[in-house]
C-alpha cells in the first residue's frame, strides 16, 4: 500500500508542526487572536454588528494586531464588567478596521477574449448570445491580491497567493478550493489558459506552504480543506495544453496533497472480516467558525463545553465537504425525532463522492508518473487505485439498492437516502463494471429526483438547509450528467442529454428573469434562485458559469433555448 493506514487521528500535524490546542480539546481555526479566537472576536460577533458575521472577519486591520489588541484590552479594562456596549464595539471596529475588499487591486484578465472558440460549437443563436454574456463575467469576477497583503500578512485575514484569480461572487470575494475546479474548466473553455494555469499555481503554492489546500482564501479557513480536486485541475489543464514540463515540475506537490488526505483524513473500515482504508471529512478544530460565529454559538447553546467543541468541529467537517449544511451529515435520531444541524456528525460518514474523487486522483497520479517515466511511482499509485476500487465496492456499494451509498461508521450501515453524490463513481471512472453502471442508471430512473425537471435536487429531504431539497447545484448536475454520458448505454446517454437540456434551460430562464447567475437554483416552480441555509443566495457565479460552459461544449450542437415548458415541480 502506498501510504500506511491510519485509524482515527486525534491530533493534526501539518507541514511538520502540530497545531496548538486550546482548552484541552481542539486547536482554534487559526492562531490569530483577532480573526480566529479571542475576546475581541467573541464580543464583536455576538453583538451582531453586521448582518453577516463574515463581514467582520474579512475586514483588514488599520494597525498591527498587537496595537489593535492592546487598544481593545485597554477599553475592556476601563469598562465595568469588561463587556463593551454595541456602540463601543461599533466605534472600535470602525476606528481599527478597514472595509472588506481593500486587499484587492483592480484587475482584468489579460488573456480574456470576446470570441472564445467555444462559441463556434454552439448551434442555437440564443444560447450562443448567452454564452457571450457569461464569458464577459470572467472580467467582473477577476481579482488580484494587493502586494501589501504579502508585505503585511498579519493585518489581513486574506491569505496571499501570487497569481490573479477568479472568485465565486457575492459574499465570496476570495478564492475557494472546490469552486475553482469548475471555474478553471470554464476558463479553459473560454481560451483563458494563462489565468487557469495561474489559479492552479496558486493552489500548488498553498500545498507547499500548508501541506494541504485550505477551504478558501481566509486564514479562518486554514485548518480545513475542501474536496480534493487539485490533481483533476491539472488533468484538465494538460488536456488543453499538453504541458508536460508543468506536470514534471509540480507532481511532487500533487502527491503531497494526496498524502494529506491519506494521513489526516483516512480511516479503516472492516466489513465481512476484511479491513479497508477509505477517507472522510474530519476536521478536529474547535471554537465557532469565525465567519459564522454567532450562528454556531446559538446552535450550541445549552451544551457542556466538550459537546460544544465536538459540534463545532463537526460543523467544520461539513464545511470541508462543501455541503454545508445537509441532512447527509445528520446522525438520525430515533423514530419521530427528525435530525437537525445540531445533530451534524460529518466524521462518522464515509462519503461516496470523496472516495470517488480520490479514486480518480490515484488513477491520474499513476498515469502521470507513467507518462513521466517513473514506473516505480506509477506502480505504487496503480496499487493504491486498485485498493480503493476494492474498498469502494466492498464498503459503499449496496447490492439491494443497486448504487453506492455513504457508510455511517456510528450506525455501521449505509445511508439509503438519495443524493446525486451516490452516482459519482460513474463520473470518476472508478472501475465501474457495466452491470453496476446499469443498476445505478435504473436507481436514478426509479428515483423521484427525476420528477424535478428544473434540475436534480441535492436530496429529497426538506430541512431548510441549502444542500437539501429544493436546491440544485451546478457541480452535482455535472457529475451526474458526465457520469451518464460516459456510459456505453444509449439510455444513459439519452438521460444525460435530457438532464443537460433541463439544467441549461433552468439557468437561462432564471438569467432572463433576474439577469444574473446564481450559486444554486430551486427545483420547484417556474424557475428561481435557490434558498435556505445561513445566508441569502449569491450572484456571480463562478462554478455555475463553468458548468454551463462545460455543457455547451459537450452538447452545443444539440442544446436549444426554446421555451420553459420543461419547468414543473415534483412531489
């Protein structure tokens, strides 16, 4: 086996250093006494000075952290009881912090073109015109981090990276890990190879610095990651450029990121008397999420300290999954007792999609090393891939239902609920036998998920969370469509096209109504943005645009923009 198996890991060791533990339980999200932990953060966020907690922790400091903390402590010491009023806190923040967004310089991608070759592959004039408008959005979403962030990093929550980038949009004014996979796909299809390469180099820079890629571009995201798409980003880049020198220079960092997941996020699972190594999201980091501080404190109210810290760690695990939040991570209670976000236990779940992504990563690393002439490494990763295939089949495949299902370690059983992620081994090409692919197709066909023609819902549970019904998300549409499209079954390929047509029509109809692209969409009704979760639906939107470009690239000669009769709600 390529990496020695690790059982449940209680400590976290990244880049050779152990993260400091506070309160005897878990380390804080980062070491900053302003942005990640401490009394200033607590008082400001619980005073709810801003509608969105993220607004405060995105604000740069006007002075050094030491001076700001000294001024705050002086104010606390002269205030009876040490609890500042809302007005005092507001005045302190305004006099010591700048507005968010000042960490960036104006930037327009120099490789942007108004006539990418993709347009020539789109037959429908209306879709072609729409693609032209979406292509212009790359300029709106472009960002370059100011040199002052590199010179004085202690004054910013933004984590410096060397190259300009594309952000998701809305409240997400910084880069995010898994969002960027679909952004990069869209950039490559927009002939913006240099910008795409720069973004990949940014992520390689972060692996070199941290030993992994943080969730996003803020220090409060430092100690959690997101679905590991880095190696797949490089695969996409190589398909467009055949830049073998780039691969040769950077493959050690691809392997380093893989090691992080194997050393920090792996667990042994025993089934039928045999032990298998699989991966999970498992962020052993305490304290409330700084960007959602007051929400986490309110959710944990009434718990003892240990239970609070455990809950906050599990919430960060859900954030690491990208599915924050979803019934998928709730540990179900007894009958008649529905689970809620308070029941989040992400670390107990062995997710199908995470292991499918890593299956693809191992396969790619084996092929990359083979192409580079390193047969020893190629053989090691091929063995790791074959071990993963066996583990996915033994632990995650459900023979009765005929699909892959998340496995719950606490309950020692599958979660039989529908999620689009159940089908990701098809997209990841995780050595799926034709018979299994046929059964997975039948599983989808028989699911009520297909009754929603605005898109495939994220689940069939209405919990009020954004990664549940009635929301549909672009990345999940793509992995299902692409997985079906790879099938040898004409029925599967026809369904893939129908789903692509539905999703393009949904996005276009909402765009015509709101003149905006959104991070998520509602599968109910006549076409509208999604809802639910911790914040209002956001416009932009990086990965939504990227997926539309992928579908237009794949089906551009067949897709059409006619009508909205496909819209109807399901039950």
